[in-house]
């Protein structure tokens, strides 16, 4: 029997439902040569059929199956459990909001300290799970297809057919920024314009922008220096010309700060979600008449990286400015060439000047 993708009342419960279905499917397809007690497996399958209340209950059933001799169950489930726990922080409204870019970001966070072999396990488990969803979800005769391949993630690169990241051309960036400046959001226009400009002018991740606090931004001459907390709680700095965002920064309502001093919050002082920012980006792209296969906020990061390399032809600068991890060294997390980062800030200024011309 097939079920709607969002078959429960919220994202968390729907994701748990599908994880449970996937575990049950794997238990019936794994080799049972090492099975010690068939009755234990039967009891686990019965419990999975009835459903679980939380991820801890599902974890306990997987461990029970593993102890009965089905060790492969943990190989598939443990990576997905970690992904589930990280996705909880994104406060998604629908499973359909998950795409390859988001999963790449989640996997990078989940596997930063793991070996290449463990990263491969995460990749395989992720691909298998979403292929299962592709085949099993259906609503009114239609299914949502994720088409997750992860060919170019975790050092595992496909030999051919690897898709380039989606990004805007310089002319499209100009139209996008014009549409952004002309946007009058129902609430908090300054806040919404500011977070989008910070992302596209610095290339930081959406999650990094959402974690920004007022104390993370300091003035240095004609620049703002932003202290960014990246993956694995590693810090780096990025720079942006003050005149690009200072007026918007001063317009932020101080009564909306969270207890932790977060810069971008809703009226209750809670952090904005990545899904909210992506919806804003989609609206602005539509207003600017720009059509992309990937319309989410992460596309702004790809755009900045592309513009930066096209103008400076310096891959090391791109790596340092965006906080990309290296397979060979973690140098970028501890050493920064501020002279080069000033060039990154200059590129953002030029993009803004082109929008106003």
C-alpha cells in the first residue's frame, strides 16, 4: 500500500513514519543467514507494523534486530537517524522541501569527523532511503520523486553526468537585487532584505546566517567583519562593505532579539527557518522573472562563489571565503588571508553597484 508523502500532521511525524517503513522493508530484504532467533525478528516486524512513537523507539527496535543477527539493519538506520535529528532543526513543513543541496549540507554536518568509509555508508543509506520514498509515496495517482544521487558529495565523484550547481548570471543578480530592494514584505522588510543580502554578498550558508548574533558583526573601517560559526562549531570571518547593509542593520527592531541575541528572529524571538528564507528567495526570483531548477536560498551561495571565481580566478580565495572543507587539511578553519577576504567584500560591492546602475 502506498501513502501520501506528508501522511502525518507534521514533518517530524511523517519522516518518522517513512523511516519505520524503510526499516521494515530492509529487515525483509537483508540476508538472514546470521539470524539467531526468528521469533525476535517476528516481534520486531510486528512492532514496526504497528508504528512507533519516536525515534528512540525505532532505534531500540533496530538494535533488537541487530542483536538477533541482522547487523545490516544498523548500517542503514544509523546514518538516517542522524539525518533525521539534524533535519529537526530546519523546521521543515513538508518532506518535499528536501532536495539534494539540503541533504549535502546535512550530510556535511553529520559526517565532518568521520572516515571516508563511514561517509560512503551515509551516502548509500541516504540514496537507498529516498529511492524507497520515490517508489512508495503516492497521492491522487501522483508521486513525488526526489531523484537523490549525491554524485559529487563527500569526495565521491561520478565519472560523468555530474550537474553543476545552480547559480545566477551577473545580469540576473542585478535583476534579483533590484527586485529585492523593491520588495515590500508584509512584515519585517528590513530583516528579510538584510539576511538575503548578507547571504548573496558573502556566500555564507543559510544556516550560518540564521545563527548570526549582533555581537558577531563588528565595524572595521569601511567594512563589516562577520564572525561565522560554521560546521563542527568551527569559526571563520567574512567581510562586507558597510554601506551595503548598514542602513538595513540599523532598522532591525531590537525588541525582536532572542534570548541568545540572534539577529534574525520572528516576533516571538525564535530563529527563522531555512524554509522561510528559501520561500522569500523564490518569491523574489519570481518577481525578477528569473527561473531556476533550484530556487532555494542555497543557490545564492553558489552564485557568490561563481562570481567570486570568475572575477578573481583564485580557488583558494573561494575556498577560504566560503569555508569549504579540504580533503587534505583543515587549514582554512584556522588561517585566513584578510587581504584576500577584502577582495571578496569588493566583489559584493561591485554586484550592488551594477544593480543600481
